[in-house]
C-alpha cells in the first residue's frame, strides 16, 4: 500500500472534524481567512507552475511505488522517491519529501477527497512540526473559513496527531469539545481504527499503523519543516 496514502488518510480524518465543526459553528464564522490561508491564496504561482508542481508530486508517488514498495529486497539499498541513492547497509532506507507548493498545487489541480460541496479550496501550511489545514466553508448565502493545526508524531508504528488549534475564521473554537462530540458520532469501523485521547487539556488522535510483513517498507519518521514534509523509513534486508 502506498505510504503516501497515510498523509491523505490523515488529512481526510482531520476534515471529518472540519465538516462537523463547520455544520455546528457556521453561523459564528467570520469572513476573514486565516493568515496562512490568505498567503496561500495570494501565491504568485502561475497555472502552469501549479500544474508542474502537481505533476512533480504525482511523479514522486510513482517513483516511491516503483523504487520502494514494488522493488524486491536486495543487498543494495534502492533509491529514494526523489531518485537519490542511499548508502547500502543491513537495511534499505527510503524517504520522500513533499513541498508545500507541490501539495497545495495538487489540492488545487485534483479532486482528491470528494469533499462535501460546502467545503471548498482546501490548502495546507507546513512549518516547524506543525501542519495547518484550512478550507473555505459555504452554505447557502453564508460563507467563512475554518482551519485546524495538527502536530504529527510517529512513535513505534503509532501515529499521534495533536489537534492543537481549531478556528472559524479568526475565532478560536474548542478542539476538545468538538473532537469529543464528533468521535462519539463516528461509525464503529472508524472508531476501531483510531483513538481519541485528552490529556492535560491537549487533544490527540491516535492512529495505529498496520504492521508490515518481513522485508516490506516500514514508516519510521514524519518530519515537518518549513514548507515541506518528509516521510522516511527502512526495510530490513533478507
């Protein structure tokens, strides 16, 4: 299974919260977009550059599939998704880095998530371990913006997402209250695939990752930097 799907699945789960929050708090939203969202909308990228960025991300995913997921175990480490070779050792190291421009261009160019029509133009901001996700909310004659800040941490094949901040426009909402209410309304299958944890006023969504078979690639780290996110891991040699 393509590991980049993890990013899509995580974003999809997050947008479940956004959809619910939008329905509950739509009347209290303000028209001003969050600063990061306004900056993304004001991007000077041309349509041609956006298309190139979206295609670059898709090519990285294809190379990841070919060079990592489908490559047979060997004594020589395969190249990364960016076609940069690793130093051979007793494991095969891999990594894939996605830039903010690539991801946002991809979101603009592609209909990825089949979102409800009330949610439009999802965009992300990547900065210093934080992932900000925003979207325009429109229902009838009412319109506004909603955004969520997430801090992802990967430990021992468990993905922990700290739901740090939820805003309607520039108005801070209660992540804990909304997340608790929405989690209780999730179908059983969704509840069984994750866990909501509230600890010292912090709210976490805990997602166990599927255990991989021997010699299959394992995700070991997610690093969020300034305008880029990197997924990396290894696969043990036979």
